[in-house]
């Protein structure tokens, strides 16, 4: 019964976001126990209490781009659009164009970029987030960034992370710029 409900929700999500959930369905089929443990990550990955939408999804996009070459990043783009993040801000994050980002977008982007790079400016950016929106926003950005990175890595680890595709915002392809290693 629980498996049928889970499968129905997966297929509903797949249709809603045009996202391939075959890796989650496979996990559900092979190890329901593992699937239901993994599924518990969805709520903390969506946690947002204090960070503005633009900052939150900028952080999630940075995390997705570190681990993914398209499908999971597109999923975050679709979720950001649905949550009300303007397309120009989504595209600016994908292009790493801080000049085109609004203040809240650039702060979320810089936070996520510093954390994923383990940069020397981590504390400065964290303090800027704290000053702008408080400690709860640090939690929001951290959970969105880091837990969101787990999904493409699980997908890859299970052998389903083989598709790369062009990321689109509002139906238009965006030239994604990856951080230099």
C-alpha cells in the first residue's frame, strides 16, 4: 500500500516537473526500506523559513550545478519558477552573472558558492546572510544547498545520472557557466 502511494506521488512529481524519477522508482522497487529513508530528505531539502525566495533558490541552484549537468538543475529551475523567482534572476545564477543579480539573489549565490568551494570568505558571507535575514536564513540556505546536492549524487551513484541536457528558463536555453575548478 505504501509503495503504491509512493509510486503515485513520484509519477505525479515527474509529470508536474517533467523530471525523470526512474532512479527513485528503482530504489523503491529494489529496497523500499532505503527509499523511505531517502524520501525523508525531501522535507528538509524544501525547508525555508527566513531566506527570501531569490536567495534560497540561488543557493539551491549553485548546489545542483556542482553535482549535476542538467536534469536536476532543470528541476530546481522549475521549482524556483513555480515559487516566484524571476526568470532573469534564475538565468543570472546559471550564468554566474552577479552583475545581473538582485541583492538577495547575489547574497544567496555568494553564500552557496563560498560553501561549496570551501572558500576563505565563508565566514564573511555567512555573516552577511545573518545580518540580512538572521540565523534562520543560514539554516534555510544550508539545508537547501547541501541536501539538494544529495539527490543528483544518489542518482549518479545508482547509475541513473547519465543524461546531460540544456537547462532552460521560461522555454529559452541558458548557457550554464560552471565554477572553474
